């Protein structure tokens, strides 16, 4: 028999502040909700949908009465629960489901929704999506201090509750990650067929939908890469010992390639020409340095191919002390100082702008 528990204990559970004993109490309590789905499996489809619709409306009403307006209930998703022994009277179906699914208050519904998501590996939380449709690298700062450089035609979905319980994002396209270290909250990136887990490191993920492969390349630290299909999603996805044995572990200058057609995940050493040197950290200083000379230094340091689109840009000089910064960060500052912008064209970086009057460098 399921016993009711206090909302304060649910709050502690969601915040990750429960003791092992308290956690077991809440887990047992949530498990009492696992027996709903099969009680309606014998009903005609039309009656099943009507019953679920009525129950969902009741859940919404309970949440509103509890004053919890920020909870978003997905309209098109019904959580599937495990099958158990079947009774044989429709009236009992309805009363049993109502007793199980219609929670007494909004906090209980929030707790159940969180627990169900953790078991299924899915998420129904709202997210902010960052998109980059320009030919420049877009820098994104996350609340935990992590930095992401988003490439052209790429997007990153960040849950609105990012960092409260876990740090998880979804990437489409390509991005370089510089993850702030947090041993209590691993950083998880979901892509097409692959999940990448880190504690604090820097690495690049290329996962365009049109590409035949997904590639993860490590610059610093250590990264674990999983095939999504290999995970036991009923045991907290990547954060358990069973799934840890299925990971491909990468260290600097190694990469994992997931072949979509065969679903193979292989580890290789990164070839010299593949190294993401533009995201390596450098310390450079310019003092009344001609832009052309500065570009030569940047090309040499980052193994880049930067060019000027306008001869008048050669008249510009720059000042600046760049300490522990990567190429996109340096280019952004330089371009702002000379009223220019840079554009990515495959393996080239083109700086465009009106330039500077001869012998009149910008301050």
C-alpha cells in the first residue's frame, strides 16, 4: 500500500539533498505510481484516449489549485508505465487509475514527472535554443561558467532548469565545448545517436544531421562517449556503473567516430591536420602592430588561414594583450577595434571592413 509523504521531503529529493534513507522512501513512494498503464489496456482505443484526456485535465486542475503555475504539462505526451496484473471491470480501471495518476498537489506531480524522466532518459522540460545561421563562430556562456563556440548552421538546446539537478544540453551541428568543472554535476551532451559525458574539459563535437558520422574530438581532459542505443535508460542513463562499461573513453588528441549507417563507435588518434588548434589557448601581445603582421602571427600560432578582403585594412594597427584566449575570442576583439568582421569560408577566415586611412591607425 502506498503511503503519502510530505511535500517538504519531495522538495529535498528534487534538490538532491536527501539522505539515503529519505531517498529510498521517496523512490518507494514513486514506485506506487508504476501500476497504471495496463489497467486501461483492455479498453477500446477511443475510451482509453477519453479517459487519459479526463485524467490529464484533472492533473492540470490540481496543479493550478496548488498555485504552481510554472509547471509545463506536455499536451501530446502520455507517460507509459509498466504492465502489471489486470483486473476485469471497467469501473475498477477508472477508479484505480484516478487513484494513481491524479496527484493530490502540484509538488507530487512535479516529483513524479522528474522521477519518470530519469527512468526513461527523456525530458519534457522547457528549453532555450541557441542557433547560429551566420558564417561566424557564436560564443555562448552558460550559467555554470561553461563556454560553447557554436559553428555555422548549428543549434544548442539548453534546458531552462540547466544546472539545478544536472547539466544537459542537446547539440545539432558542430560546437567546441569548454566545460566548467563540477564533480557533482556531470555535463552531458546529446546528439544524433551519441551521448557525451564530461566533468570539466574541452572538446569538439561535430554532429550535423546530413553527415554520415558523428565525431567527438578531445583537446583537454577526459571524455566518455556512449551510443544512445547501448544505454540502459532505466538506470539513470550515463550516471551508473552498468552504462559506464559501455563508454569509449577519450583523452587529448583522441576522437570517437559514430558511423550512423552501421551504428559502430570507434576510437582513433587525431591526425595533425584535424587538430582543433583554433580553440587552443594562446598569449599574444600587440602594440601598434600592423594588422597584416598581426594576422601572420595568428596564422602561425593557430595554424589558421586568415586573409584581408580590403587592402585598406593593412593601414590599421592594433593594440592589445591577449592572455589565455583562443582564436575566435581574439578575432572578435580585433574586428571590433577596427570596425570589421570576420567570415568563415571552409578553411579560410576572411576579415572584411572599410579599413583605415593611411598613416592614421585606430587607437
